[in-house]
């Protein structure tokens, strides 16, 4: 897939408004959001609670999939170790299969990917031949460079 790699975006909802997130998704041509928050709730930003977010996205034509069970962070023993498990591999396969059908953005709470487990997911995706682009805001995005 290398020369013609399929792009997968990542984005952190942080303290954004729903409208700001939707603007980002539209700007980058995203068609589906894959939520990788292990606990997809936010008391401070309830519009990012899983059910609210799903309804908001689907009412605007976006897909929504929660893969936090398989790809969520905060793993005992560390995330890199967790990546060796069948559960992680199953979640990664599901993400990759969806990304072959639609333009996908991987969503977590942390705005900056390098402070989030999205960086580890991105490493695995790049290894599998995908191009990963981390969106910080509209007009500010960075292609993922896999760690050696």
C-alpha cells in the first residue's frame, strides 16, 4: 500500500465545541469517527459523551464506531505491551478494515497525539502501510513518523 497509502486521521476533542470538531471533520473529508477512548464520557464536555456524540455525528451523515474496549488507553503494564495482545490486534484490524472503506478519524480526548496513546496506534498503522495524519486544528496537521 506504500506509494498509494490510505490516509487515517487522528484528532483529540480536548475542550473543543462540537461545531469545531465538525468543522475539522468536514475540512479533512472525514466520513467516520473511530472513538478510541477507553471511557467515552466527559462530565466537563457532555457533547463528547459517546451516545451524544454518536447521535450528533450520525445526524450529520458521519459514521461513529467505539473501539475503546480494544484500542483504548490506560493499560496495566503499559500500552506498548498491550499492543501484543489479540484484543489489540482485533481492534486494529477493525479500524484498518473501516479505513479501507471510508475516510476515518481516530478520536481521543487529548488534543496532542504525542501525549496520547494515539501515537502507538499510529505506529502500528504506519507499520501496516497506512499514512497517518494527526490533526491539531484546521490547517495544522502533521504526518506521523513511526518511531524506530
